[in-house]
C-alpha cells in the first residue's frame, strides 16, 4: 500500500498537500482499495465554502457509495474535471492524477490536526 511521506492524512482517509495556501485533496490508496472500482464522483461547485468535517461530495464504487469529508475549511477553487468522465483514475493513481479538489484554506491551524504518514499507517493498522 502506498502512503507517501510528503502528504498529510485525515482519519477519514483523505490526503492533503499544501502549496501557497492552496490545498490539494484526494482519497488515500487505502480508501480507494477498500471502495473497489470507482464509477462516479460527485463534486462540490467551484466557489463553494466548506467547513472542516463537512461532506463535500461522494465517491460511488461498484459495491458502495461513500461520502467525502473535508479535513480543512476553505473555498473550493478547482475540481478535477478529468475524473467526471474517468473516475477510475482514482483507483490507478490516487495521489497524482486522482486528486479530487483544491481548496483555498481559511484556517491554517487545522493542518495541525492531520496525521503524518507514520501516524496514518498506525491508524489503518
């Protein structure tokens, strides 16, 4: 299982990376593996404000539907439009081409609540 050291992780199996106050967010390799073949992703709208812990969309797989929860508060500045027609990219490349949204975060202190790779590995057992 791939758990890159350069990312931060939430207890709900999202990963984040930050650059210039913009957070890129997706689901972890563990999460996509648990879901199985992803067939649809519901996205928020660009410009939506979301609060830490809010559901911002869903991931539908062959076997189940799962809510996506944001580990950070912010405004949606971009969605990965490629996933609308090719959601299976999340299964193949969850940490690069399979990112889901980008947020302009409103509270940098929330980053302190995220786990590093070692803590996330312990979290998933």
